[in-house]
C-alpha cells in the first residue's frame, strides 16, 4: 500500500475518531468504480439495482503496513460480487456505521449493520447486496500477518486455511476493543508517514488487531487454542528472547516474532518470563529500553538533542507517557537527566 501517496489526502471520521488518509477512488459511474478499487480489493462485479438511485462510489484509505483502514460508500442500492469468488491473500473486517447490507456466503444470509459487524475470510466465496446510505469502515488485513500471529500464538505454523465465522461477536467488551483499534489507527495516521514513530505505531497496531481476531472471535482452528499445553520453564527460551530484544532495542519487536524465534507458543513464552523475571517479555523489553534511553540522556551524543528525540529512538511514541514512566522508574524527569548530562559533557 506504499504506492498510495500520489492520491489526494483526506480526513474522515469513524465513531468519533479522525483518520487521515487518501481518497483513492471517486466515481459516479457504476462501471468505472470497480476499476478504481480493483488495485486495493481485486476485481468485482458491481451492479445498480434501482435505476433511479444516484450512484457515487468512493474509497478512502489509511495505509498501515500489513493493515489498512478503508471507508467505502456507494450511495445507491447495489450488488457486489468478487470476480475471483473469494478474497485473494487478505481478510476484511467490516465495521458498518450506517445503513445495512446482506452477505450471502456458503448458502447462509448474514446481515451487516452498525450493531452487526462481520469478517470475510480469503477462502470463502460471497456476494453482497448493499442498500443506499450504507457506510462502513473496512479493515484490510494481509493473510501473512494472521499466519505470523498464529505461529506466535501457538508455536506452530498455520498448516490449513484459517476461516473466521462471518458474524463478529457483538459483545460490548469486544465492540469497545474494536473502537480501541480504530482509535489507535487514528493516532498513528496523524504521525509523519515515513517517521520511526509511525512505524512503531503501525507494527503495534497490527499485532493488537491480529491478537484480537485470533483469540476473541470464532474460527475453524479454535480447538487448537482451547486444547492448552503443558509448560516447563526453560532458561533457553528466555535467553533467546532476551538476545533478540537487546539486538533490536531501537526497532519494533512483536510477541509473535519472539515466539517464532524461540519456537514456542505465546503462553509458553510468557510463562517462562514470569518464572525467570516475574514480568512478561514486553514489560522486560520496556524496562531495557528505558535504561538505554537513560544512558543516552546521561551522555548526549550530539548538540541540540531533545528528550523527544531519545524517546522516539527507543520506541516511545508518546513523549508525555515516556516522561511519566521515566520519573516512576528513575525518580526524576528525563529533562533533569539530560541537563545533568550536558553539564558533564
């Protein structure tokens, strides 16, 4: 999705969250509109079902690495069917905000509406009927992200297609969790596109989204997660994970990557760290990054360096949160450490 930059920037709202992206499709022609959206979702057949409806197809996109947040609208009563019958290499999570649509999949009919979100899996063919006024946020998720997250979660590669139940759970806690994912996307979309802070935010967002899908929504591999696994604390697991994290203090490291590196499940990794350190791996990593940031503030490497520069270098994208955590850990503000560092420079 990195090729989106030539398109005009646009800002749109979803549930009170402002997202900054690009208008990548805009057409009043029902035949032209699918051609414009094909680079993002593949080819589809789009048909206006009522001749007197005013068609206006738009697609606004917020690219986030392996994930993108897309607002799609047609303004008319239309039918839609992918020409490849199913999605190719990605999942789609539909979070409708207004209007209604019906999805026919596997002989079943599902309703999409504001209180009835849904997920489309790559191997399942579907067709849609969308009513006028329908407005939704579509979250596009690369299949490779889900596969990596699965291996991190279970300690084993995904050997069969992972298919989610079409209706997403509408439990209030999960609805709130998806609002939280969108809110994180909104904050990340406001960061400079090519900056380190944006890269960290996108990677963290992708991890959170994949974990939410795999652990909280029904799918055909659920039995593997529910089966559980015996655990034996292993210093080797902890040592391997520590070595990887210390090599990448200045880069994003996900729990999935740690699990793949160590060849264990998420549950085993966390249990090993709890046994050895009394905290999880991400808390351990945050402490090491905080110590490295303190070292950089104590011995500033260049003139004009700021607390914000050091915080971003070690993955702390919110300087205010960094300053608060720093004070709790070291008993002084990071600015005090930096001033003292300049005094001894």
